[in-house]
């Protein structure tokens, strides 16, 4: 999974919004549901209702490509995203970019003004989620070492 738009709110009627939405839901969740983490059920219940929408399917190592896809997604879906932004009960929208950690002393990733302008106009937050790089050493991934 790559760049994802996350929208949620305590009183957000996500199903009502999606009935007439042109956005394709990747994940839908409802307040009060038991959360599922991987294949394990947790005892914690979801405090908000919401939806996740795929924005890009580029690799974590391709931030530039994710940004290009995000600018295109935001531009093409601007009207529907404004409707989502103004939908009763919606409290938060974020665009989450998963970025691969690089083997460097200091890692810095920038975002172009065009993307930031689109996000600001739609009141969408910017999130960067760092993920470990997966590389093979003698048949093992970094998580096996």
C-alpha cells in the first residue's frame, strides 16, 4: 500500500457519504467496531467512523512518484474532496505518504508548493510514515536479522 487519504470523525456517517461518492473506498470503518490488527482481533473499539482511499500504488522508495499521483488525484477529485471536507461529522482528513527509510545519516524529504497548496485549500493534513527498508542479505530480509 502506498499513499492513502484518511478521513474520519466521531459522528461521520461514512456509509451515507459513500452512497453517492465517486471515491473508491479502500477501507471503511465504523465507530464502535472491534479493531482488527493483521490477523489478530484487539479488544479496543474504534472511536471514529471513516474511510481510507488509495491515492497512489507506487513503492515506498518512490516518493516523487507518490507526490505526482497525489497532485493528480487531488486535482481530478477536487469537487468530491470538497464535498467530503464539508460533510457533516467529518473531523479530519490526512494524506499519508509512506516513505522508506534510507541508509543515510540525515533523511529529509520535501514536498512541492503545488501539493501543499492543494492540501491547504482542501484542509487536508500531510502525514509522512517512515518504514524500514527491506533488503536481502544472504536470503534474509532486514526484519529477520
